[in-house]
C-alpha cells in the first residue's frame, strides 16, 4: 500500500474545516499532519470567529493534531495577514518538511480560492480543496446526520438575524434559516465552533457565555470552556 501524502489543513474550528478533515481522513490519498489557524494576538481568540484559543487548543488535542498559529494583530491589513501566513508556512516547513499541500474547506467562492492560490504561488505549497462545489445543503445535512455538534459563534446581521448567535447547528436551525442564507454560511452569514463529532477522540465541553455585538454588524456568542 502506498503511503498517504502528508498535508496541512487550514483550520478555523468550524463546520467546513471539520467536514474537510473527515473527508481527508476517510481517503486513502492524504494524511493531515498539522492544523493552521489564524489567531488574533491581543484578543487571544480565533480570528473572525472570536473563539477562545483555549477551546482551539482543546480541539487540536481531541483531534490528535499539532497546531500552528498564524498570529495576527487586531485589524491587520491584507499585507500583514499575508506575511503572517507566510511566517506560519516557515514553521510548517521546519516541523513537517514533507508537506507540499495546504487543504482548505472552501466550497464555491472562486475569488477566495483564487486569493489562496495566489498567496501560495511563490511558495513550495499548493492548495487542495476537497469539498469544492459540493452542494451546500447536502453538506449541511451530512454534518448533522454524522453526529457533529456545533454552535453558531458569530453571525453577520446584514445577512441573518442576531438571534441566531449561540444556537446549535442542527436540523431545526437549518429549517429556520432564511431562504437567502447559504446552509453552510459560505457567504459569511455565520461561523461555527465544532465541539463534538466523529473526528474527535472526545467532545469539548462548552457553555454559552455573553452575547456581544461588534462593529455595528456582528453578533458573537462567547463560548466558555467547562
């Protein structure tokens, strides 16, 4: 049997990252050997999602995978993000020199995929998109049916109502989403934190904390480790 190709996974801690990892682990082609996650230094939280780094670390431990952080400052420019990402790739190269591909959980946004490919163009790495163009409702249904557990940690009020923050991602939520919302939140309608499911050796115990509104647009549910 041929050895699987080692890859790193861009890991947000959310639903699409989890489905991507599940897909890659089920294949006989790739083996995920490390996670790459953007973390905002001053807040000590996953960038955009607002999840505490302690919960990110609990995920990585339950996945049995090492974590490499892409360290960002609050309101980092695109240039600063790109440099931080390239710095993280240097760490990846030192720790996992055989890796040549970075997997992403993108579903259908071509501009996002093109951005990632341009970012990798001058590096030894290339992008891998296992879930690309799969129907998002089918992916959402699979996520629930396979026993994953997730909570909406951030919602964009310009796309869905603030009341969705803190809700579990389940069949009831999918039924309640407006028809204009993508079932996987691919357009930024919402972000999730996954705290249980078949890819984890154990669930991550969490409790819903404070609901916070930022930038007159985003509503966050602060998840607390239990």
